C-alpha cells in the first residue's frame, strides 16, 4: 500500500505535465490570435502589422529554445524560408540606404537570426559545461574561422554597423552547421532534418503557385525581365534556395518510400518551374552542374538524358529564358549606365573591386563594405573576390578552405556509403550542392545569403554524420555519438 502511494506520488507530476503543456499551447495560441487581430487592425502600417506577431513568435521560440532545443532548431529551419514575406526593410544587396541596423533590426528574419545565435551559443556552452565533447569536422573548423574573421575584419571597417550586420549573418550560417552536426546522432534525427528542409518549401511553393493562379505572381522587374521572387525580397534568393532543393531532392528521390515520392514529385516539379521563372543565371547554371554531378556519382544515364530533354524543353517553353541567357554577351545598358554586356560589366567591376585589396590586404576592408566604396554601390558578384577584398588574405584562405572541406567531406561520404542506398543519395546530393555552390560563388553574392546557406549546411551536416559513422545509417552499430552515452543523447534532444 505504501509502495502504491509512493508510486502514485511520483506519477502525479507526470500526469500534470500534459495538462500544463496543453495549457501552454492554448495560451500561446490565444496570444498569437490577439497579436494577429492587432496586426490586422493596423494593416495600413506594415511595421505595426508585422512587428507584434514577430515579437510574440520570438518569445514563444525563446521559450521553446530553453525547453526543447532540437525542436526549436528544426522549427527555425522550417520557418526561415517563409518569413521574408514579412520583411520590413528593402533588399540590402547594392542598396546602402536599407543596409543599416535601424532599417533591418526589426525584420522578422533578423530577429530570428539573433535569437537562434544566442540560443545556439547558450546550448553549446551547456554541452561543454556538462563535459560533453562536441563532434567536429574540417568543414566546421573552416566555417568557424570564417565567422571569427568576419568580425575581425569588421573592426577595421569604415562602417562598423554594416560590417557587423553582415558578420552576424555569416555567424548564423556557422552556428546552424555546428548545431546540426551535434544534433544529427542517428538515422531518425538525420531524416528529421532532411524532412524539415523540404517542409520549409511548402509555403514558398504554395504561395507562389496561388499568387500566379490569381494573376498577381510575386515578382520584380530587372531591366527588361520580370522575375518571380516567391516570398523572398529578391529573385536571386529564391533561385538559389530552389537550386539546392532540386539537386538534393533528385539525388535522394530513388530511395524514398512510395508515399514520400508522392510528396517529392510536386515539390521538385514546382521548384523546377519556379527556378526557371526566376531567370537567375547563377542558380540555373549551378543546378545544371549539380544535377550532372549527381547523375555521374549515381551512374544514372537516364537522369542525364531526362535532364538534357528538360533543358531543351525549358529553352523552348519558358518566355525570356533564352534572352536572359544571351544577356551575358548581348549589347545593352549595364548596371553602371554604360553600353556593353553583363559579362564585360562584371570583368570591369571586378577590376575596380580588386583595387581595394591594397587598403588592408591581411584582414580586408570589412564585410559588406565593397558597395560603400565603389561608385556603383554594388556587391562584387563574386564571393572569391569578395572574401579577398572584405576579409583579406586570411579570410580568403578560410573561405577556400571551407569550399575544399565541403567537397572533400562529400567525397568521403560517397566512399563510405554503399551504392543504391539512401545514404549514397545523401552523399551524392551534398556533392552536387557543393559543386553548385562553387559555381554560383564565382558569379554571385552567396556567402552571406543565410536563407539559402542554412539549407545547404543542413545537407552538409547530414554528410558529416555519414562520414562519422563510416557506414550506412541503417546499421545500428554505425550510430556513433562521438563518446556520448544514450542518456546524454536523449538529454541533448
């Protein structure tokens, strides 16, 4: 009888937990509903309309970060692709007027990034304080070096605010990789992360599709072209995001279950159509290179033939695509007002940007400062050149080290996985995405594009897990946790 009473006393808190959880969910829903009502009443003022909801969601995410950190990370990863729809400031690339803390600090994406960085740092500190050894890789080492060098370069910047903002964005990418590398400890967590990445595409794809069906697709006009933007502020951001999803999705598709394939087919189909309609050359070329790599790794000649047919069909059916590709060499008005082609403009602008190296060759002029120090007020459209100028020789070497480590990690993941398995699909997908990143970096500004790189590093963290375990995830013996005990892994989640 006494034993029963003791057990009943122990069970009482457990029974109360679901009730408290339900009460918290209901209270949270009511608060969000009230904030939504308030936002609706102030719809004429976008700041008053968006900010209350953003702050409420930030508070709820903060509570979640303190209680269920892994759920918080997945939720942030899933939401990031959708929240630019509520952006209060304008596009920052090449726009010095909106590239200030005052204009960007209230953006929901900025609030989320800062919240994530703070939560991630606290969580990692707690792991170290508990005596747990953090898993690592050369990719992590290179990324952390890039993050630190970004802040070091900002110290010598003529605009500390702008450089600090950009360094924070780079740090967000670094922290996402570091955290996911710790959280992916078994097959279940691996698939959960990948599933979250593709869940993030649901709203952007549906929003764009519905907007097109009602006759008002989200778009921007650049030159003579109208390019769809999805929920993002720029078509280039949408294009890069879709390119990574397509490459990795095609790589893992053969190894999905029948139900998963039914969901992946429309996801990849819509992503492909919308990628073409962004008319983003860098993302298009990156996707082509990445898919060719995937086909070669998987020795899939059918994929190569189907892809070639799709390219021909796209050139014939997509309005403006041929003209957009020909813009590289066609004579026209370019960004600086001169007559020429965009390739010639890039070469001339790169020469102008390169001359800034001599101002501070070791640590650079500061992240994001190129657009403040050139007459055309534009970013370099070349991440190799950008890192050299803005973070110096040391930062340039760290950036090169990251790209090399990413490709090497993907290659090793290919070697340690068996062909015709889901794990090989992951490895091939990461290799394809890595090649696409290198290609896009040579002609675009990708380095601090948080929304695209968060999903890329999620895939890279999956490859890191495969390398760590050294065998397919289906083998229970391969679920290495770098010294962590089962109880420690459970606590981490």
